């Protein structure tokens, strides 16, 4: 387990326990067989000491013994040390399309190293070292792929071939989320009655965002009644892993086992998400029905901003002294498919969104903006609830009539209120109860301020476990660490002033996060020469090509009618179609996932009988 993860880092509303509370069966101690006919009494039988338990993360997730968003304390294999071990163990794979004559790699020939970086991580790095978000992006690229970074050491001088901004797949997720909400609210939609994740069925209203793994684990273990409302959409982290591994496997014959995908995320719960069985190649590969083999993860390892700095420190690299400029073109490996290459690596930086969209991806905001685009003359009103982490968004027409409502619920304290109000009311068996309930307030229908709205009135609810959103994730750099990190490798770093309060520090991280909307991190002209002509800012126009009379290709700008908040829905859907065609896999198998209700075996008859049987086999006094 990473040394940086301790109980002091946890701020859950539900305090995590130090030890797992799922009991281990206490079996009688087996006595030496000195006298097989010796008679003993029950009070002389001592309980056997339980051997050290060795459990996998999958087993942990299937246990309902504890409920907290900080279950990542059990993730010992996803750390900066695992990254170093993998780089040491495997040489960087030479890709067939970059090395003519190379044959397809075998399982032990090496790995293609891929990294995806979240904007919240970049904001945390930027605030820590007092640089722009664009400079932080370049420093991370220099560490993972540059000659002065990881490639400068190690047994194999291995580095990462591709570093992907998760904002790219976030935009794809936003479009898919808006479509999912509209399809689910259609009069002809078939809604799910359970949580099996059937892709033919739509989630029930209100649809709950599913990008936060801490919230998902909490719902699966303690509030299964919320699962039919859960969005089936994969997170940007999972979408990135599925895209990379499915295309390389299905189109170019590279086994998913030869592709090692590391995600750099703001919270430890993303490690849990990467470990889910639903997010493996079994669920999108043609032999997905083959249950004999173990699935290969779409995301192999997740580290956080603090672990990224520990990765550099372990290799003796001073992170603040890394170059703040983009890598030269010769260090960039093109993705084999040109269309996906332009999509994954645009020449203009992708925006993190506005303050109204928040710091957690902007799912709710994009859903509302999509509805607004379909209702000319409408506007979005915002009303704060009982605290800053409960906010209601309402789209109203020109006559101030509500068209659609949505809400934001951040933090476990507010999430508990949310799931309570989603719970179906129990029918009372008392005589006359039906008459009394008829005049009573419906569950969750308290009128007044935001957060008291009937939950069924909401079309969409953006749910995140961390108060304040994803920039406040547990893996982000804390205010107490800033001074030491700034002074590391910097001559006068100790003179820099550090904010005394975590709240003030979070405001600085948010400033860095939102600064990407106004600052561009585009490479210099020398770095972008020969780039595709289709790489333009989607917020202004799309580029189309037409043939002139002499056969030359001329470019013209055309207005994109599907443009919503700077994101072209038509272009994203075209990417989805292209992805499906490349892999031969249906889009819904690539983009959507499923959930499961976690049941406890404690106290069940079958469990008691099994333990009693074990005890009887060793002569226990049961």
C-alpha cells in the first residue's frame, strides 16, 4: 500500500473501520493425534488462530462487510511502485506500423505503455508549482514520454507511447449522457426494473450519474434500490481504456495483454473502478461468453497526483525542473488509425468547462445545455440548496414555465439524503393507514428550496462522493504537502507562501482547473506542421472539404447544427460509429456497462451449514 494513503487522508461522512468487519469462521484448534480415544470437554477446546487472510480486490468489492468511499486502502497493487515494476519487467513494444517488417508481438515480447491524464490532476499539479494548466500538462508529458523523464533510466528505458487527455473521452461521454437522458425520458422508452445492466432497457427517472466509483460502490452495497436509476454509461477513464485496447486488438492484432494502460486520476476510488469485472475485455471481445479465462482490464493501473510525484522521486527525477514546453514531434508516436489519431490528439486544447459546469466533468450542465439547444428562447436558472453541494438547475421557457429539472448532489452527507428520498415508501399494515397517507406529503416532496424537490421531478442528478467535486479528490495534493514539494529541486522554493487552509487551497486548484477554458496549450507551429487539416476548434466551426473544378481540395467552414457548449454531437457520434466499424463490436457494448447488487453471506443458512461441516471434519465440538 502506498505510504501516502493513511486514515488521515479520509474525510468520508461514514468513518472507515481499521479492520474488515466481515467475520472469519472460528474453527476449533486441531489437537495432536496422540490418543485418538481420549475424551475432552467443550471448554477445553481453544479456538484456532485464523491464518493471515489473502483476498483479492474483486473479493473485497463483493463483500458488504464495510461501506466507505475509502476502500482504496485495500488496493496494494495499484501504486507508483507497480508502475516502476512494470516498466522494469517489460521492454517498450515496437509497434508494427512504426517498425516495418516487425511481426505481431507475443505475450512476453513487451508492452505498449499508454497513460491517460485527468484535468483535475493537471490542475492539482499546476496549483502546487504555481504554473499554468498548460505547463503542468507539458511537464507530465515530459516525465512519462520525454528523454529527461522515465526513459532516462530503468532496465529497459521504457516510457509511455501515448498520453491521452481524458477531456477527449469526457466530451464523448457528455454526448452519450445527453442522449441517454433523452432516450430514457422518451414516452416509448422501456425502463429497467432491476440493475442487471440490460442495454435494451433504459434507467429510470431520475437518472443518476455513474462516473464516481465511490458513489457506485456505496449504492451497490447499501442502496440497491438506486441501481435502476443509474446511468449505464462508462466513465471517461473506462472509455479511454476500452477504446485503446479494443482498437489495437480487433483491428491491429495486438493482444490486450500487450497494452498496459495507466490512468492518473484525482481520487483513490478510481482504482476500484479499474478493478471491476465489468470493465474487462471479456465484455467487448467476440469470445465474451467464454467464462473459462480471466478478463484483461481495460485500465491496468490507476495512480493519483501525489503518486505521480512519488513516481518521479523514485527515479531521481526533479519534477519541478522538467521542461514546461511540449515534446518535439519526433517523440510522438502516431495512433495507427488517422481518424482516431486526430480525435485523441487534437491540435487545440480541450476545455474543462465553465464554473456553472463544475469540476466533475460537467455532465449535468451538458444535459441541460442540450435541452436548451432544442428549446430556443429558454434559459437555465440555478438555485442553491441547503448547502453549497446541493444545487438545482431548471430550464424554463420564455413564460418562465419549467421544461426540465436537474440537480447536483456532492458529498456522502447529501448522497444519503438523496437515496433516502429515492427509496419506495413501504405500505403500512395498520388499519386506516391508506387514508392517512393520502393526505400526507409524498416522499421527497418537501416544497421550497432546492434539494426539497420531489426526486421524480428531476430528469438527471449529478452525484459525486467528494464534497466540492473531483478537484477535492482524496488523491489530490493536500495543502500540507505543498511546501515540501515546491522546495524539492527548487533553490528558493522554501520562500513561497502556502495557503494555511485546505478550503483556500481548493479554490486555487479550481482556479487552475477553470483556467484551461481561457488559456490554450496548443503546441508551437513547428510542432504542429503536417497535422491534419480537420484539427480545428470545435467551438467555432467544423471543416469540410470539397473538390474544385481542377481536382484540388478546398476547405470551407460550415456551421455545425449539432454544436452544444462547444462540443459537436455529430462528430462524436461519427467517432462512435467509426470505433464500432473498426472493432466489429456494437457501440453499446463499447460505451455502456452494468452494475450488481452486493449481498452478504453473513448469517445465511447455507453459510452456517458450510462452517459446521468444516468444523466436523476436524473433530470440532460443534
